[in-house]
C-alpha cells in the first residue's frame, strides 16, 4: 500500500509538473520580436521628413544603439561607427566600425572606454563590416570585422561587458583601448597592466573606471600619449588627452579570446569587484542566456493577440527601448559617487536622472508600472541630489521631476521620504536660482511676478534665434505647479495646494485670443509682433517647436484649454487645421521633423495633441491620427528601422507602447489613463503585483463607441489606476 501510494503521489507530481511546464510554454518568447536596430537609420523619405536636409546634414531620427544592455543597466556595450557627429555612435548607413563602447544614451553623451579587437592594424583604427554579417537580440550583439578577420560577439550584465573574439589569424591578436575618444569630452585617461591577464584604468570626463581580464596572457601593453590640435571654422582646440593603448596577446594558440570588463564610477577596485561578483567564472553563453531571460521576463509583462508582425515588432522593440534609461550608477556593494563628487553608500541603488523634459510624458509612467522598484530608487537618487543642492534636478527646461515624482507617489510608490522630497520640490517652485545655485527653474522670478516668462522682440528671427523659450516654459511650469499641488493635496497642505493650483492656470497668460495661438510676450506685457505660427524656433518663444505645436498643451486642464478656443466646436476646428495645414519645407530646425500637417511626431512638445479629439467626444478622430502615426511613422524605410525623430531616452518608444495597447497617460501626474483603440485584438498586461489587466477590442472598427470596465459601462474615456492595483478587464466596442 505504501509503495502504491508513493507511485500515485509520483504520478500526481509528474502531472502537475507537466501542466506547469505546459503553462510556461504558452508564454511566447517576445525577444524574437525585438529589433535592436530600430532607430539606427535616418528617415530617407523627405516627404515624410518634411524637408530636404541641407548638405552633410543627417536627420536626427532615432539615434539609438543596437548593442547589449540589461534593463536600466550601468553598461550598454555597443558598436561605434563614428564619434562625432553621432547621437549614439552607430549609424546604420555607415560601413566601418571604429570601436565598441560601454555607456550610451543616444544624446551625444558617454560612449566610454572604446575597445577594438585588431590584427595588423593600419594608421587609422577601424574595420569595414557588412550588415549581412551582423546580428543582435536583447542582451547580445555579433558582427564580423572584415579588415581584421575577427568575429565579435558580446553580451553584458548590469555593470560588466563580456566579449568573445574569434580571430582568423591567431598569431597577431591585439586589443585597442582608444581611451582618448568618447561621444562626450575626454579630459584624461590612464591604463596599466595588473598581472599576466588583466589591465585596469580610468577615463576622465565622465570619470569611469574599468578592470579588464583576458583569457589569453598579455605579451605587452603599448601606450601612446600625444597632443592633437584641431582647427575648424569655430576656432582651434587642443586635446592633451589624445593617444591610445594596445594590448598585445601572447601566441598561446587559445581560441577564441574572451574579454571580461567590469566598470565603476567609483574606483578600479570597485570595477574589479563588480566583475568578480557579476561574471566571475561564468561562461559567455551563461551570461548571454541570463541577459536573454532578464529581457524575456520584462517583455512578457505584456502579451498580445492579433495585429501584424510589424505591429508586434514595433511594440516589443519599443518596449525594449523604453527600459534602457535612466541607468545604474552604484556598485554591487552600494558605493556611488554623488553630485558632490564624494563616494558614499546610503543603501540605495543610485541612478542617473531621467531625461525629464522628454520622458515624464509617458516613459517614466511606464517605468512606474513595470519596474516600481527602479522608479523608487530613481526618486531616492533625485532626492539625494536635492538634499545636497536644494533643488530636485531639472532637465533642459521645465521642472518635470515634479510630474514624475508626483505621478509615482499617487500610483502608490511611497517608499521614500515624501515630506523631504516635497519640501525640495516646493523650493524648486518658489526659490529662483542664483549664479551659484546648482539647479532650479530658469527665469522663475519673472514667472512668479508676472505669471509668464517673456522673450525679446526680434525683427528677423531665424530658427536659432536666442531667447528664453518663454511660451514653452510658461506652459510647462504651469503643469509642474499642478503636479506639486497634487502632492500638497495628498499631504493635506491646503495653503500650498491653493497657491499652486492658481499658478497652474498660468498657461492662459500666453494664449492670444486674437490669433488663437500660444504666443510669446514681451517684458512689458505685449505680444511678440514678429509672429509666424508656422515657423519653428529652437529657444525663442518655443523650445524646438512652433506655435501650432505648443498650443494644445494643458493636459492638467483640458476643459479650461478648450474654453479658451471658444468651446468644443472651435477647438475641433483648430485641431482639424493643425493636422491638415501643410508643413512649409523651407522651415528647417533641428529636432523638428516628420509631420502630419503642422503636427510633429519627431519631437515631444505636441505628443498629447492627437488625444485631444477624444476629450470633445470625437474618439474616432483621435484614432485616425494615432493609427496614421503608429502604422506609418514607426518602422519606416526599406528595412523597417527608421523612426520619426529622436527616441529621446525612450519617450518615442513609450508613446508607441501606450498608444498601441490602448491606454495613454495624457496627464502623467494623474493616476488615470485615456482609453484608445489598441492595435491588437487582446492585450494581457501583468501588473507589478502579479495581477492581470485584459484589454479586449473584438470588433474591426477603430472609433470607440463604449468602454466597459469589469463588465460595467465606463463613464467617459478615462480609466483609473486601480486596474493596475487590482487587475480587471477593459472591453472596448468600436464602429
């Protein structure tokens, strides 16, 4: 009987294991839909771009990198085809790889510690390559270097890079450390040998340390320091940090050569520690599989049914791209270098600042929903900076840490000192910076006094005219005031809530009823006279936009904005004109590209505008614009890898993710989402607490007629963040 019971038990266990395995197998490998080359090629259709680029001017589209990274990792190891000018260092149109670097963002930043495997190099470092001999997937990249006869494979951990080099000629194996170069300025560098198999060093500028271990013995380390003078039309510059180092490996007959590099922003000892803890004796294949599994776990957060292969490719490629920034800056033991350049250890995972002017609109919200612990540590990192400078960091213009922090707090991410952070945010909102300040809102004194920020009158303004971007700043400070007000309300600070909510209406102060546009104001209160609503400016009146593109931004008070135009009918007519008035191909400004009428998908200032139709009861018009953008302005070109504009640290990608899934954080501070028609028949979203949201759109139509949440008819087009707390169903009917 005992043996019989044991046999029955074993059978039951086997059945349960088989059922579990079967269930696990039903989750598809979504990494197969990720194309890491999306965004590496410039827009080639000038009709879509909106203009013919000037000679030697590559459109700033995509600016992404195809290499290996884990989500929000310190290390992004990727090929470089040029250092300048190149946003992320890799441009698909190029045919030469000059190095592989280990930090990236896609904004002409970082690109640190370039390495390159070589065999018999010439006077210029770099090798021709073919895209036919190049491949990638999340956490992995491969390419064959034709000139050196080396097949390169690479993968990574959070803080380390791992290479596998197969040399055609095993008798002249060299590794270049091109330490005088990066995407950002290099102030100094150093490298030294540490035993028979390792080198260690430092690259100044971003101040990054490394520790590199080779599988083959080092025969010699050759270093060259020199001074280079470079003359351009802007003048002459001298680089005292020029030069490079070459590691010559022994002819030991070992194939392939493995190179493991640990990184740190604290010290070479910490870089070595990171390498030992994260890689150690692990094989290349084991580290590669771990990277794949990490991405698969994140990408499996969202499962879809229906849709085309292209739509799935764009969804998962954009979801992947949304989780590359901000990045980790603390080591495995918790050490990090703070804003005062001191090494500290506070027990947090320390991160770079989000790209707040861009990503607060959607990507920071996506991070909150999928990786709340990362968001928590990002906020703690911002707070750490704020405690030491008096200000939560701002980015570019605007004060959108307010929105990202408030949005996270209102969505239930509260494991930080909210009272201390709120105090710093109030300082951002009320204390104008001085010449010695490290942070704060630009031109805040005028904003507090007048309720707007002015610009000078310029008679013959061109796109690069200098100014204060006063309209853009006024609009965005108004939204930032609203965001801080929501924290005040939650904390019971009634006085500051009332003050900040009153200031959140300041966007109305730059609305000119005589033209029905947001318009620049002069210091004396008048309107800018040289006013052309179609002409884009980089920082005069508007930031990287024209009047059309900023005139629909008041996501916190859309009823108030609609009223400014005279009501829903007039507002609809204005939107109709916005999406149909042709772009003037002679109006060319960096960052402003790829248009539908005057609407610019290639930059952030008007990304909320397509959703505005829904707020006047015209969701079909919203959907018509969204579908046009998603199907025609993402994955363009013969290879399907062109993007409409810079990805901007994932904002462009996150816009697609939310829009394709049918939920968009129109006001990212507020814990609610505007419902649109998803691209897919069904979306299953696994929330961070393990619950599931199912979004279904069974019909073929694209205009929403009704929304049911958990079986009940929904009032209006917004759904609550409670769905992400409790799970639930959203059923969308269309016609």
